[in-house]
C-alpha cells in the first residue's frame, strides 16, 4: 500500500457543528450509516439517502440523528426532530448535504485516482 492509499484510508469524515438544544458535532461515519440503516425496517441506507435528496422529512431527521447519536446514545430521532422546524429545515438540510457531499467527494476522488493510475 503506497502512502497516498494509506492517507485515503485515514480520511476522517467532516465534522459539522449543529445547534439543537446545545452545540453538537455531526459526523457521517460508518457508525452513523449503520445506525441510519437499522432505523427504518424495510428501508436500506441507500433508500433513506435517496429520500434525503428528495427532501423527505423522515429521512432528514434520520440522517441528522445518525450523525449525532455518537455523542449521546440516549438521543432519539424524535428529540432531534423537535429542533427542526419549517423555519430552519433548509438550514439543517444544507448542513446535512454538506457533510454528505464531503463523504461522496472523497469517494469519487479515490475512484478517479485509482482509474487514472490503472491507465498509466
């Protein structure tokens, strides 16, 4: 494994500060994805992610909770949902999209770098 591959494996997900009842740190890591995946019976993480992109409220709440539960195991999706209102929904969604884009862009960069190195 070369240094660049090792560095890519060590990429830490972007931490986003979110204000609910207090400042919390939102992180979309594998643990968050696993929590999200297990939250809704019959829906996979991928299904919920598509619903986030579609702006479905349950999905936004699920992703917000999944990225915050690492700090407080007693945190519930309903608790998170109490702080997301019509007035601030778009702000929270934008923060969520920012974290998702960071995760996806690193993945795309790694795939692009890998395909470029195979062409050489």
